[in-house]
C-alpha cells in the first residue's frame, strides 16, 4: 500500500506532544515496510517544528522507511487541478503530490476538508483510522 503522511503526523509521532495513534502508525508502517512517499517540503516543515535530537529520529525513520520526492516533480497542471477545487496552495500541493505518487491514502490530522471532495483518487484518513487498515 502506498501512503503519503502529512507533516502533522510526523510532528505528533516524533515531537514532544505525542499523539498515540501517530506513534503507533509510524511503528506499524516501519514493521510492514509500507511504501511511504513524502515531498521535500514536509521534511523542511518537520525540521522547523522539532528540536534537533527529535528531528534526527525522524531522519532515521525516513532513511529506513520512506521515499523522498522533490517538490518540483509534481506537474503544475496537477496542482492547478486542486487549486481549482478551491484549496489553498499548500493543501492543493499535498493533494496533487498524493495523486502524483499514486498513493491510496493521505494520512493527516488536519486536512479533513480534503475528504469532503468526492472525486479524489485517494482516501484522506487520520492516523487512528489508517491503523484499522493494518489490523
């Protein structure tokens, strides 16, 4: 299964204000060796939000379990498709990135409005709901 994890999932898994579901999801995905794809933008956002020692743990996870993609590989046209849905640029980017990598699921703790779009080629789930796919 191919997944994209949003910035907040990593912050809640590796940061000081842990979210149990995010931590469990990261642990589960590591064991299952799931296909996790993240854009470079998310790495920068996580770095800006975590202390260096916690960011190092995040990088160790990425080295074991994730595929890092450069932001510029997502086509402009795909991004415009999501902006035409009324999404803000950052939200349009994560949606277009998720579609571009062919992910089945975008895991996010705060992009619930994306799930209200009925024509998305992927599901938008919280970490807790995503864990149910692996039981």
